[in-house]
């Protein structure tokens, strides 16, 4: 078609795991190098996007915290154990959207510190690096009290509430919804993890549960599904896992959908999908599921005859676990 255009996006060939395009292939493209945003750019973007919802001093404090953590990651002080880490506008938008949602329930200063910690610091795996990040935040966002000291859990037939997060429970029953046997003893650490899962799910964020073996990652995810009344499906992932085991494939019955697609599709049942040991997944799976994990929340099911664009269910929750 005369209006058909192909846009190819990629990271530089110098990035780990990337290959350089041949000269012949590169000659077929008009290349546009997209530069990262400066701090002035980021300030302008955040001010124009959130000035009606978040006070400007609070936005400035958020941007200052972002810049401190960004610079620490760029020089390698943070993220060494993760391979490499960078903080982007995605992190800023995530914190800002949380502030818009929860502002008014607690004072601005502890709210900002709490959300920056959850979005930025919780992504660091190494305890030493986490403490370094906390020390940086102590200088720019002083914390006056522990934000998780009094987390109350309440359940009614209609809603599940923990702290300042309140979510509707799905009525009725589903064969894949965990029974009440999935309920755990709510120790302070368990409540804190449950609170963070509930909040991230309420904000339509993908959830990564990182912890040592037998630390209860999948058990907490299963409990969350039970408390919400949602179907729960769990699939182990390793380097040999292929896309057909997550999405689907043909057999004598026709196209058979697998757990991820069953949970994901908007005209299905939704629910909690747990990708167990996600950090063992091969590159092909991670790249293919980018659109599922991105804000688009779409999946092109090319495995199916004629293909299909599937939109995410309102109650779809993706939880990845890893050591």
C-alpha cells in the first residue's frame, strides 16, 4: 500500500546481546538517532503533564530524587548485581500516577518517599545497593516515620482493603480461583509484600517478586488472587520454554490457548498469571512479550491462523518471580 511504512526500533549493537546490522541492511533505512531526555526536558515534561494534579514543589522533589538515583546508576554505584540498571521517565510516571491516586490519604512528604522507594529502590537486588539508595533518599527526601507500621487488612464480600489500597473483589466463583487454604499468616513482612502487590496491581503495573528460595513469592501471589476472587495460573519458565507453552499452539482439537493468553484476553476470565523463575526466560520470550508488559497491554497472536490482536482483561495481573 502506498501509505505503508515500516518503523524498526533497536538498541545499539554495542549493547549486550545485540548484533550489528550489516551494511547492506543499514542502507535500506533512514536512521533517526533518538537522544535521551535532559533533566531540563524531564522537568518540562513532568510539569506540563502533572502540574494540575501534583504541587510543583512536590514534583521538584521527585525530579531531584530521580536525578540522584539516575546518576548513581549511570556511574555503576546502583544496579551492579542486576547486570546494569537505568532509571527513566517510566519510573517518574509510575511514581506520579501513584501520587495522583493516593494523595490525601497521608501527608505529601511520606507519600512521596514511600512511592519513590517502592518504584526505584525495590528494583535493586543487592542489600548494599539498596542501603546506598536509601542513604541518597535520606538526603533529598527525609523520612519521618515508617510507612508500613500500621497496615490493616479488611475484607468484605465486595472489596479487599489493605492500608490505603482498596480493590473490588470479583463476585461468584471460578474453578481456578484459590480456596481459602491459600490464606497465609499475616506477619509484618507478609503484609508489607501483600500491600505492595495490591497497590501495583491496582495501578495496572507488572509485578516482579524477587527473593530467596522458599521465601513465599508464589504463595503470596496465590493469596492475592484468592483475596481478589481471581483465577490463578502459574507456569514455570526456563531457557528451554518456548512461546507455544505460554500462548498456545495447534493440536488435533485446533488452536489450544495456554495460561498466559487465557489470563490475558479481554473477553476471557482474566486473573493472576505467575511466570515462575522469569529471570531464566530466553531472550525471544522477553522480546515477544514486550507489548504485554508495556502500556499497550496488547498481544499479537501470530501463532493463530489469520492472527489476532488481543487486548488485556481489566483484571489481568502479570506477576514474575525470580531469585
